[in-house]
C-alpha cells in the first residue's frame, strides 16, 4: 500500500470560521475514498487545499510525496482535480478544450491526439465533440470536466461531487468510470449521496464542522447504525402481543419497538444487545410457541442513520424511529 | 515559456469565439477614422503626418482597452473556471502573462488594421515614416500599459462591469495626470517633487513625446515598467483572491 495523499493537521480558517480543523489522514493507491458530510462541512475546502487552489492556514498536504505548499506545480502534474460543478470554458468545444488541457499537461503532436481520443472514447463524448460546451446538456458538460480530470492518467484523482445533478443513468456511468480507474489509483470523491458511497467507495470518511467524525469501510460504518442486525417482524395484531412478551424475555434482546401499520398489521422491531445475532433464536422461538410472523427481516442498518447521528447539529434522540 | 504560449493561444482564440472581437475591431477602426478626419481635420491641415490620427489614441484606449481587459480574470472567477486553470500544472505568473499577451496581441491586430491611413498619407504626401513607426510603437506600448491596469483590476472582482469601471477610472487618472487641471490641485499643498512625480506618470506626456518622433529610452522604459508593475500586482491579486 503506497500512501498517495497525506494530510497532516490540515487547518483552514476564514476569519473566525474554522472550515477545516486539524484534519489528518492518508489515502493509499487502490482506495476510493468517499468524503461525506453535510453542506459546509469542509469537504470542498479540504479538496481545494490538496489540489493547491487554497493555501492552508496551518498543517500540510502532500500528493505522491510532493508537498503542495513547496512544490504546487509538481503536485498539480500528478493530480486530476474536478472542481465542484465541473466548470469549463463555455465558448470552447470539447475538442478544443481537451486539446488545450493536453497541451498544458505537456503532450504534443500524435501523443496529444492519442490522449484526447482515448479520453473522449472513455467518457463517450464523440457526438458533441465540435459543439460549444455552453450548448451541451448538464451530463455532457460534466463528462467534459471528467475527461479533463483524467486525460493525463494521473495517479491521484480528486473529484468534488462528480455525479451531482446527473440523471440516474449518467450517475451509473460515472460510477463505473470511477470503479474502472480504482485499482491502481488513489481516488477521493466528495458526495452527500450515501448510496454512492456504498456503490463505489472502499472507504468512507465523514466530516462535519471541519472535523473527521468517522473513517471506516462503508459496511463498518453501517454496522454503527442503531438498527444494524435488528430483526423486523411483520405480524397480525392478534399475534403481536404474545410475540412481544415472549421475544422481549429473550437474553440477547435489548429493546423492542412496535408500530401499528394498519388495522391488522403490526411491525415489531427487535434490537439485539451489542454484537449478538438474534434472528435464529427468534425464528426458533416463534415456531416453538406456534406464533406466525408474516415476514421477518434482519436489517442491515442504513448509512443515512449513521450519517445523521454523526453530523446533525441537534439530535432529536428519542423521537426518531430508527 | 511553453505554458505562457499555450495560455495565450487559448485566450486569444476565445476573443474570436465571441462577437466581442469583431465588435471591438469595427468600433475601433470607425472611431479612429472619424476622429482623424473630422476632429483632427486630417485632410485640411496641409501636413503629411499622422499627428491627428495618433493624438486621439489615449482617449480611445481609455474607453476600449478596459473593455478588452475586463473579462480576463473576472469571467474566470465568475464561472469558476479559475479553479480549473489554477489547478493545472502552471504557475500564476504564466497564467497572468499568457492572458496579458493574448489581449495585447488582440490590440496589436486592431492597431495593425489601421494601416490604410498610413498608405493614404503616403499617397497624399511625403511623411516621415520613421516618426509614424515610432508612433505606432508608442501607441502599442500605451495600449499594453492600459491593458496591464485593466487585467489587474479584472482580477479584483467577479463582476465585469465593475472591473471595467475601475480600470477606466485608473486609466483616466494615468492619462490626465500630466494636465494642469490635475497638477494645480496638487500644487497648492504638496511639495514640488511630488507634483513632478505625478506629472511624470502621465500617459499623455510620454505618448506625445513619442508621437513627435522623439523616441527616448525613458518613455519606452516608462511604459514597460508600468506594464511590469501592474502585471506584478496582477499576480499578487490572483494569488490572494482566486478562491474568494
């Protein structure tokens, strides 16, 4: 595992506001890191500092061993950076824009053409290659931005909300592009779409108010959800009472919630004690007591809930049904 | 150098990607022509020189050059493309110089297209072509100085209109500073050396010296150092304000 991005106590203050507060982390080659957080949490600011667009107030960032503060041009050479909203020159065509990017990245002649052709094919821009960018749809504009980011096949990619505002098919396309590139690069994407983290990321970092709140694999994060491994039993009203009392008496159960869904249907959610698997026991118990459950699930826990718990300013606590 | 050339090439092409370039060139040519013939009485002076042509250049540039410069950085900041540009492997001075040179080359083309008047004066009489060459050079240098001011002001704001107004005002002060109206204001309460310093910053003084055929190194040095100063300020401002 080679460390590709290293942040060391990175801090950025704007006046009295601390946008990024003492953030330290390392991203290795082969990782796709999902950078999660509510708006204004400091995601973009952190990314801009790594890309060399913003200078940190204190701390340092380095990419491939090069310090962003002392040698920004060397860092920018190794980096593909997609700013939020993927801005591009609207009066240029994708062809002329990508040629410009290729030239400034140091490619000439046949190599320049080869790079442009390869990236155009990768993001499927062929049909709009010679139309002004400002006349293109949002999806195509975003693809032009993505093409710009990966034209020089950089070892490190930083993309600020790469799928924001795209339709579901375009999102899927962008995600598969990211997955294809993932095996030998270090990729950081920021997002507030949690399904995206599950779909493409090997690691998730949650940031709120400038501080890292969590840093784990997406499935580890999900395990932190309050309803992780909870068992949901859907049953009739008549059976609900006995089920509640029998299951509630089990050793591994910490809590039970019930919810009347309609006249005859009741949802019973059984929370296990920490680390316990109770679905098997519940199944056995129901059979033994001859009680019928219409359906029974083991819940995985949703990233949304973990995200909420870690980032919400004011927690509503007991009012929430997990 | 390579990066400056690439940036300049892109920027130059983008002038012609919008109607701005054509509108500017047409207006510039129409105004230089009409001022020369009507205000300058080119045909009735009985002198074969281009004095009535060049004398209005400072006033034309005052209005037109900030219009060329205003988009250089304001637009990048407004559309957010500055974030792309400044995360490419180039340094700030390369970006500033590339953009400036593109705008300057554009002004040079507009100025070059006034060549029919040079031909006209040669057909009608026997002018001193050395003086005319010098005047063209002086005019181009002065356009460069206006542009450097405009480019620097453009880096200050996202708003092109504001950048135009600030740049035009700054250019106006530099143009006027040699005239008595401005100098009398300072004479009353500042020491002589200060008044002389202000007078020496005047575009008009230096430009008129050049158009009279006196190419002195101090006039060239004046414009070149003014360009250098404003571009240096431009680099600092881009670095400071690019992300705000």
